[in-house]
C-alpha cells in the first residue's frame, strides 16, 4: 500500500467512475484499474463495486475511503509545509459552487491586487469543493448554507477538519428568461413554480439535499435539466420556460436575457466560505475576502430587485 494508491481510491470515490478519475489524475484507466486491483488483493476485500453506470464504494470500502482521505490530506499538508519554496507566495486558489458573481469578483480582485499573478478558480460540485479545501488545493471554498442543508454540511465540515465563516445573508432568487410569463412579477412564491421545468447543477450525491446547489425542492418540476456549467444553464433559461435558483448577487453585465426575481421563503440563506480549521488565512486570502465583502455590499439583491 502506498500514498499513490490512496490518492487513486479517493479520486475514484469522488468522481464516481474510473474513467473520470483517470482523466483528473492524468493516468490511463488501465493503470488505475491495475493499481486498485492490486490494493484490493493486498487488503483482501473489495473497495469498489463496478456497475454499468459507475463505481460505488462497498461498506468496507467506505470505511477505507474515509481513512484514506484523512491520510491523503495529512500527507498533502506535510508535503506543502516542508517541500514548497516561497515561489508559491503569489499563487492563490479558490473553490466555489457555480455563481454568476465569480467573474466580476475575481477581476475586481486582480485590479485591486495586481501583484498576484497566478489565480486559480475551481468551480465544481459541493463535495469536490470541500475536498479541495481539506486537501489544501484551494485555500477557501465558497458555498451557501441555510436551514435546509446546514446540519448535513456541518457534519461534513467536522469530518474534514473545516470551519465556515459567514459572509452575508441573502434571499433566494429565481432566474428566468425575460419573456417568461412570470417575468412581470416583483416577487414569487413556491406555488408560482409548480410544474415548471427546472435547471440545476449536477452533484455526485443527488440523494443528499445538503450537497445541492438548488435552493428549493424541485420534485414537482415537469422536466429536469442537470448541467455542469453556468453557460449551459443560462443558455437553457434563455430558450425555455425553465427556472433556476441563485443568490441574486449580480452586476448589470453578469446575465443577459435573464430576469432575476426574489422568492418569498424562509430558508435563512447565508453565503459563507469554508477554510481549514488548522490554518490561518494567508494575506492574499484575507484580501480576497475583503474584496468579496465589498462586492456583496455593492451588489446586494435588495438594491437590484
């Protein structure tokens, strides 16, 4: 057993397929399969169950994955502390759910702090965001929290050694095209959305509501579009009567052809960022958080209804 095999197990479990894990790790799928098969032979139990639709952890595999994740995180932290030189001081990485405010936020940061030349933005699923931060690949992760997902997320944060910092409360907003029948309304209620198509971002574990980026229950939707990027989501909204949910933090150039309307709910939404509990934020991260707070204050949804 070695650290590379543990990395493989973590990547496969997070991705759901050997093919996707191999692509992310820049290794061939046969090499990945052989490495895992050798590890399973050494352990004398099966880590994964292979199916025609993907790969799932066995019960023993789940316990092994959780321990492997802890080892990989600890090893990465150790390696970064003792192997990296000061050349990484001007590098900064964030992970985030899919938000329209990211492009203007990032460009504002670059203009305010031009000394930072290498900026990485990793937009992905909620699970991968938390793992990114836990493993030290991104310094902070931007997600939302409310009374619908808080309990599940807090359990996950505790397991990964992460903590969250609240940024700003916000109201759920509904994104629809400007020609939509609901576009004339100043605000919406859940009954307005009954039997409408929905566009939402795909998650690895859709059965867990606390991983979802959708702010409302979509079980009554007439049609579900599951997408992985904002451009596709916006394109579907512009061409159909589907709706999506979002934070409403937008400047006037973020969304074209789409109307954003507040939804009356009691979700108590908070935009938060997550960080490792055992590390203080770098000066770069602190500056980024400051720019982020300024942006939210300027483009608060209360000002752009």
